[in-house]
C-alpha cells in the first residue's frame, strides 16, 4: 500500500489531515477539535459489545441490560458453538440411478 506522504498527520476525530506536524499541532489546539474530543469522551462511556450498543450514562446502560433485545442477543451468543466444534455440513447423498 502506498504511503500518502502528503497527509501524514490525521485526526480521526475530525476527519482532518495535513502534511506537517506543526499544522497538526495547531489543529489539535482548535476549538473544533477540542469540542469533538470532548464530545467523544463524554458520549460513549458504556458499551455493550453483544448488541453494539453504547451510551453515556450508567443508568441507561443498566436499563439496556434489562431489555429483551439484550437478553435474547446474549442467549444467542452463548449458543454459538466454538470454532473447534465444527458442525458438519449437509451430507450430500449420491443419486441412485
Ligand atoms: Zn481534530
Ligand atoms: Zn446489550
């Protein structure tokens, strides 16, 4: 993969990229960037990897754990067999002529 030398510095929070460090440092000082960083840090604090659910408050997260959606997903996940136990595919029976 070719390296993009023109945009070596990237800010994933703001979709900002630039070619030199001083510009990038300037960017990290901007209010726009600070606000984004702040928002990200404060919006997603609790994450349920089972459901791809995330929220900012423990109260909401606890609520989520009680939902049927979460419970059924949890159940589904626990039922998924391990990779070591490969289930055999459908057996193909040769046609008798
Ligand atoms: Zn930024
Ligand atoms: Zn969940």
